[in-house]
């Protein structure tokens, strides 16, 4: 099985080099040190880095050839960086040997993940105005090249990864080079830096050659072939496509490697395990339901406002599902926050797709991700408040479900049948009495059902609590403008329910 991961790491390393000029170690080292037991010893990370650097030599060379062939290289602006990086590589290799396996391995894992996030957030790295190919460096460019060349050179020798990525950022964001020219130039530099760094690693630790010769040979051949194919692909697609593909691969890879590498530590924290288990159970609910809704949206003609409320129903029901599967209010609150933190950047990236707003019936840019963040963070706070202070998580669920179901009823009735607009102080002029009454009625029914089923209050008390909460929630909905009802209505509902419990 270890050989399988060795080959996979070499293939992915070649793809990273060919697509975006990434060092092979950015991808290869985390896989080797986490999934290959023979690299987990005292010098495992150092040996993995040496093998990755050696694989980079031919991989970067063939990648450079492809970019040169397509005239995507610019040494006029990269020569100073080249000299500085080459000079500092050996020094970095010596420092890596002194640093040890733990420092080197952990740094590489997190570097992979954050490089991937960076590409996803901003797949296009170049400035709006790029300089012409072959244009020389001015004083500012010389100073930038000296500073980054020395630091990147040391880092390349020390970690073995990140050099290609950092060169890419400097060439595009600071020196104004076009993305493909930056990739071609950085891979050409990496051909020499990888050669120097790999030789330095092997000279310092000869066991790499004698004990890992077979792994070294396989990785070099595989990474080189993979680099050749991916470089051909990269020179035929847009810069944005290159960035997104690279970012997706590195982010997923980095997250998986971090998770596996620290699994024993995670298991020792009972709260972390409770959160992860609850989160996994919630995903088993939300992913299939969301998939079914999207399939229905494609094949069944559902009015947009109806489909929006169907998506909303999945969202506000999430709190009930999470509380049901959790071991307590703290676990439930953390799962709600965790889901919001994970999904928000995903939606931020997805918004760049032209069909996103149409698919999720988004009224304006940013609406979906903002509403989701508001809803899940508000729900987390309410669950923590009701569960942590009053030991009644179901009060929070009742408050959220009364708002969610009532809001859906208000839209489903108010939009097609709302003929009488509400004209009272502070009310939203688009709201109707028909929608408001529908919200009150549905909110009341949901409140009675939840409170009478999951709490110890008498049926009469549940009716009284539901009436008071439904009235307050319906009025709050009327005066909530700009979509803030996601926060205001469930919060007011929870406050009324808490006050009612204090009275009984």
C-alpha cells in the first residue's frame, strides 16, 4: 500500500509543477510523511523532502521546456531572483537537517493547505496591468528581487516546498509578469534550485541514496511524466482555470493530511470527537436533502419563491437535527459554528460562477452566504443561551422552528395572495396582512407541537407561550428590513420563551 501512495504523491507533485510551477515537495512531502510508515522515523521528513527535490529536477526541466516552447518565460525580470535563490538553497538544506523531523513535517502540512486556500480565493494572481515580456528591472524591482530571492532561496532549501508558489506570487503581484510567464520562469529557476538542494540533502544524509534509491527512481520518473502532461494542459487553458484546479487539489490534500497526521491528538479530545461525530451525522442529513432539492429544481418547474423557501426549510431545520444528534448544547453550538465557517468560503468561491444566483435563486450578490452565516451563528448563540444558562436547548429549537416555518408560510401565502399591504409604523411596505396572519398561525402550531412534545410544560402553558411568541415574532418580522429577520425574529422568539419560563 505504501508504494501506491508513493506513486500518487509523485503524480500529484508533477501536476502541481506543470500547472502552477509548484515545488514537488508541496504535494509530495505531506503524503509521504503521513501515509507512508517508513517516512515517519526520525529523519523521515528530511528524506521525503530530498526525494521530492530530486523529483523536481527533471519535472521542472520538462515543464520549463514546454513553457519556453510556448514563449512563456521571462528571464529579464527573473535573473536576480534566480541568483539569490540558488545561493541560499544550500544554507537552507543545512538548517533543515538541524531543525528536525517534527518542525519540518508540520510546517509542510499547513503550508500545503494554506497555499491551496490562497489559490481558491484568488486564482488569478497577476496584476491588472502586466509589464511587457523582456522588460528589465528598475530599482524597485531589484530591491524586491533581492529581498524575496534571499528569503525564498533559504525557504526552498529548508522546507523543500513553497518556493515555486512564492516565486509565482512575487513575479505576478510584485514584478508585474503575466501568470504563464511567471510559471515558466519559476520552473526554470526550480530546475537549478532543486538540483542544488537535492544534492545538498543527499550529501548531508547519504542514506537517502542508498536506502531510498528505488523510491527516488520511481518518484523521479512518475513526477517527470506527470509534469510533462500537466504543462501541456496548462498552456492551453485560462489562468483562472489553472488557479482553481491547483487550489482545489492543494486545499483538499492539505486538509486530509493535517487531519490524518493529528488524528491521535484529535481522538484524545473528547469534545472534538463529539463535534466531529455530530458534524458527520448532520452531513448525512443535509447533503442528500440538498442534492434532492437541486435535482428537483432542474427537472421540475418550481416557482422561485417556493424553491427559496424549500432551501430555507433545510437551513432552519438544521439546528433541530444537530441538537438531536449532539451530546449537549456546547457540542451543538460548535457544530453550527463549524458548518458556517466551512460553508461560507465555499459559497464565496461559488458565487463567481455565473449560474450560481440562478441555481439558488439569489436576489443579490452575497445574499446566500450572508444569510447562512447569520442563521447558523444566531442559532449557535441561541442554543448556547437556552442550553447553557437555562438547560433547555428545545426552547432555542422552538424559537428557530417557529420563525422558520412561519417565515415560509408568510412567503408562500403573502407573495401569491397578499392583496392587503401592512401600513403601520416601521413596517416593511412589501409585507401583507395575509402573509403576516399565515406566519402567526403556522408559528403558533409549530410552537405548541414542539413545546408540548419536548418540554415538561402543561398543554395550557404551551398554548400561552406559543401565542405570545407568535405575536412577537410576527410583529418583529414586519419591522425587520434588509433580511435581518434571520437574526431578529428567532432572537425575539427565544427571549419571549425564556421570559415565559421565568413566569411559570
